[in-house]
C-alpha cells in the first residue's frame, strides 16, 4: 500500500459513512487512506438509538425511497454481522383518542411489512394488551398494541469493524489524525494531516477526496478547503438516557408523544433500559454536545406517560448525546428534516474531484457507500463491482440465526468463562472471540481484571486490532463495560492504557 505515494482516494471521517466507503472502495481495488480526527465512531455514529430499521415514522413524511431502501437493508446487514446485529420486536401501544388513528398505524405497518426484503424477520401482528405480558410494566390504558420487527445494532462496533476490514484489505486507516489543509496541485489533492496525540505532520497525495466528516462536513469545507459561507447540513441533537431495567420482556417499546414525536424504550446491555431520542436543532460546536436538563425532563416525562412506575432523573445511570448532520432541506422542524443522504461532487473538481457526503443513517450506510463508489467511478474510473452485500464483517462469518451456537462453541472451548462473559464476547467479536482469548486456560490467563467482564487480554486486543488508545474508547465504544466499572476501576484502566499505548 502506498505511503508517500499517490492514493486513489483519501477519505475524511471515521464514522459509519467514511469507514463504509473506505471498505467498499479498497475491496474493489482502489488504494485508500482514511483520516479520522478523533476515535472511530466518537461522534454521530455512536450516538444513535442503535437501530437497524426502516424508519416507520419516516412514512409520515413520504420518504418512501429511504424507507424501502432501509427495509431491504435490514436482513442484508443482519447476515453481514449477526454478532453485532440481531432482530428486535417492537410493541406500539394504542388507545382510542391517541395521536394517530389505528387505521393509519395499520396502513404504515402494512407498508412496512411489504415494501421490501423481509424474509427471516416475522411480520406485524396485533396484541391483546389485556393478556399479553408486554402490558405488565405499562399503565392500564391500553387494550391493544401492534407488534412489528426491526433490528438492533452495536453502532460503534459496526464502525470499527468496517475500519478493521478495510485495513485487512489494504487500506491505510489513521485514527486521531486531523486534516488541517487540502489543496489541488497538478491535478491531485495534497492533504495535510496532523496526529492529534503526537502533533506529527504528514502530507498525503490522492487522486480524489471524499469528505465524510459528518457534523463537521461544512467545517472541513470551510477550514481545510478555505470555502466560506457553506451551509449544507442541519445539525439536530439527539439525546438518550439509560436507566436500570424497567421491564424483563425482551421486546422494545415504541411510544407516541402528544407533540407527534416518538421515543423508544429498549432492553439494553442485559441490566438496563435505553430511552430516546430527542430531536432539536443544534448550533454549537458538535464536540460540545451533551444532554440538557430540558431533554432529561422530556424523556422522563414521555416515558412516564406509559410506564406504571415513573422514570425519574435520579434513576439515570448514563446519558449520551450526538449531533446528526441532516441534509438541510429547509424543513421547518428538526424532526421533519430528511433522514435521507445526499452525495455531491464538487463542480470545480477538474482532475482532482471532491465528493461531499451529507446525511445518512446506520441502516443505509452500505447502500450509501455503493452510491458513493458509483460517483467515484465516474470521477476517476471504475474498478471492481459492488461486493459488500454478500460479505461478512470481521467475526460475522456464521449464519444470522447462529448466535447461540457460537456462544455454546466458545463456552465449550473455554470452559472457565462465565455464561455472561462468553455471551458478551461473541456479541462483540463473533468468531474472532476465540482468537482474542488465544491460549487462555483460566481467568488468570486473561491477565489483569479491570472490572465487570473486562480483562487485560481483551484490552490488548482492542489496542492492537481496533485502534483503542484511551479508556473511553474501550468502555463506551468498543464495549459498554463503562456501565459496570466504578470510577476507580475506570481510572485504573486509563492509567494502564496510557502506559500500554505510549510510544
């Protein structure tokens, strides 16, 4: 792979879109380098509601193309990564005088079932809430509910596995590397990159540039390219709260609010419930985003309208927020702005084309990458055919319904593992969990225990294989063990990683 030579493509941004494009491109035979200014998935891509879904509510805004594409992608992605993606049933409680009439919900769910691609996911059905266990944690207001299928994804892991696979196929992947300048010279891009940890500078030369910087896409155009007054994205803040488990049912809930917005309540990491999201315009720097008191009150109040046991601010064990870079289509309200993606070739490209990526969502990232590769091919010449639909992400080379069998296999090979630990490792690493564990014959063989089910051997794997360099990379993105470690244990991990990653 070229270092100081000329790359075909330089990708700016290590979120799901940037990593997806880099993976697809290198798999077709392009030489690729990707630069991410922070950690992978440290922005929008780890701040989602973590769903692989068609977007039932988008039907209200007539986004049929987006919904159909997303529905068709659900089972494609599940087959690609059955360790980090799995089916989830959603319960939508309904009562007379509700926000949306029953006929409209039925119509939406009929379209949801039939617009595209459903083979393994079960169809929609109607529940009698006087008998169904899903009614147990709710107020006794609902005699009926609708149940439908979508999927769950570990969003940050999906990003880093795309980056890992791109690197395995020959791409050069640079974390904590900020693009500080980009200029056209002699029909090529000259890109200045600075390592944000060491300060080291590097110059990259590439035939084409892809700006997939997410919420920072306009900032990159302004700062690195010197373009003033660019305004392509509408920044919309979405925040989530995590509380101790509110219900034991494996299904999730879809709650409608009087303001026409919706929130989800989702089983999370075995012992918790995830509640979100909010939708509000955001004008500050995306790196400063955090949940507001108003958003906490909104989510607690909205969930308490449905749950018999109220959700209170003091119940919250963790919150996270992210800014979604929606393409600015002029919608009057944040929740009405399009969730579709837009790809634009810079008309002043000449011999050094620039592709800007706006919008997008987790579910459609693979199709976004395919469409980006069509534009890349038009700009610098086609290489290879589309290939990702039948592929597997690292560790995902087992059948979509084969997760339990993989856990049993790992438990048999490593009998010392507790069931909970084995289940988590397969959920994170799939078939590569055995490579991570290596020749370990006991818990002691896993090295230092940091807390929860996190051991030194896994941390070393994450440093060596997945670019983790700080405790937050491990605790809140590569794993969610931050929910289980004390502040003292987390500090111990930070100290360990500072020594382990020092060069």
